[in-house]
C-alpha cells in the first residue's frame, strides 16, 4: 500500500471525537477568555508551526484586541527542541517586556511548549501564556500547562485542525482518532 492509500484508509477508519461545530464553539469560547484576560496588554502571538497554524488562524479572527503575530518552528518530532533556543536559525521577535501568547494545536507531553516558554522568558517576556486547541489527557505530570484550553481529548493518535498523521490530514474538519494507534 502506498502512502496516499494509507492516508485515505486512516481517514476512512478513524473515529470522530469532536465535530467541526464542537471545535468551532470551543474556539469562540477560548477567544473570549483570551480577550478578557489579556485584551489590553498588547500581546505578541507566537504560533507554533506547523500544528498551530489552523487553530491560530481561526482564533485570531475572533480576537478583537491589538496584537502582533509571529511564528516559531519548534518540534520534538523532527528533532529534540533546543531548550536554550527553539528558534535556532529564525529571526527572533522582540519579546522584552511583552505578554506572549503561544498558540499550538495540542498539549501532549508538554516538552516542546515548555522549551518555547523557557526561551520566551529568557528573551525578557513579562508573561508567557499558552493556548491549545486540545489538551490531551495523558495521565501523567507535564512540564507545563495550558492557560487556555479549547477541548480535552483522550490519549490517542489524533488528527485534524492542525494535528497530523504523517504530515497529512491537518485539514480534517473535526478532531479524529486513528484506529489501532
């Protein structure tokens, strides 16, 4: 079976955990919570690539606050994140004295988000907050927690709304769990 056939099979057999309507309602709620908490702080939103793109895009259109937007490429899957500088070769945004809102698709083990949070603090951020679409219930202590959570999901291999299966299915209209993974 080639990769495309595998992707189609995984998509066809997956369990729908959260519908598109449920996810969109959660994004509305998270946007309201963020606006209320940091609305006047002139935040810089850092989207964690690639997973956070869809959630960030949907979330940003709902935030009615002045903000700046940037992104950060940090992933524990491609290579271990550098705890000292997850931005590596990227030009770093100026974070000194700023409220930073990290936006990502899922809080799983928390290793990547903890590394990015530490880096932001080292850059002088006055406050670092984390917004995730999904808080995966992994059943153990993590090195960070999310300040804003869209939805919780069981500890399964998820895809949709930014989460991927072998770099595919990020654009699935809902949150799905792979069978047998």
